[in-house]
C-alpha cells in the first residue's frame, strides 16, 4: 500500500526541506521504497541533495501534479512531496478539482500532511487552516522543529493542537542540528549520509558526529511511528511475488 506524504507548513524558513531530506535519507537507510517530488522550482533541496531519487513537480500544472498520484498507483511505496512555501493554494486546487482525497481513499492510499512548526504564531494559524481545509479526509503529522524554536507552549495550548489530536494527528519532535554544521552540509551540496562519513563533504570529526547523533535521534522518532507512517519494504516484496 502506497502512502502520499505532503511535507510542508506553508511558511518559509521553518525547516520543511530539512525534514524532507531527513525523510529521504531515512528511507534509504531503512530500505523503504520511496519516490520523491520537489515543488521548489528555484532551489529545490531534494533535487540538489537527492537527485537520484527525486523529480521536479509543478503544482500549478495539473499534468505535472498528476505524477504524484500516478507514482503512488504504480507500485507500493512512499511518495514524499517537498512543498515549497506558498504552494498551499495550487495544491488545494489540484486536490479539490480532482477530489483526490476520495480517489486516494478508494485506492487505499493514505494521504498525510506533515506540518512543520517553529515556535511562532503563524505556523499555528496555518495548521488551523490546513485542518479546516481537509478535515478528516487526510492524516496529519505535526512536527515541532527544535532547530527553529525553543518554546512550543503556544502550540501546546492552542485550539489547533486540540483539533489536530481530535483528528488523530501524530506528533514528532525534530531535534536541533548545530546551525554551523548544517551550513557546511549545504555548502558542500551533499546528502546527509555523505556528510556523516569520514572524509566526505569536508566536515571535521565533530561535525560528522553531530550529524550522526542528530540523525539517530530523528530516526528514533520515525521508528516509533513507522507502522503508522511508512510503507514497509515487505509490502512491496509481497506485491511483487503475487
């Protein structure tokens, strides 16, 4: 069974693409089948760092956006879609004009929205709007990005959190990676795997150690909810053997 993951938050600078890169690396390291789409036409992170696994998608163009659903139907795998800032409206048009959530339900393809939060008020309001838009027709993963915020008490006391929980949303805490280390990775233009390896990407021992610890802690979060979130490799193998 495929699953479609829209990784967003609508607001720029909250760490959406960092999460998308981490999810791509997690799938590679865990042997999980996936295809990635990058909607950022100016400087897409998945296309730059995971180009062998990713392709561009233009959500303003239905023929391009249709590739997301077609990929989910083609084989059992996770479809990771990195949503650039300000893509909520074209995505909504594509979903609504195709009644995509009903189609996905009929095809037994769960649709999950990953909403990445910093500790500002805007992200909470945007989550509220996302829940208004799709309600119980989709699943949700709310990610508190500790690399972009320290105090999430505003979210934890909010109506948006209460509504998300009522809708069965899952919660994850994305740990912080040292900003200087992340800048080195980005300037090297390398995957997270290469950044953590000896002699790769020009990172020193302590930088590589920070990447390993950060990835391990994030992976523990993913592992905890893996059955609910991801398409297992065994599902693909079973389908191929039939």
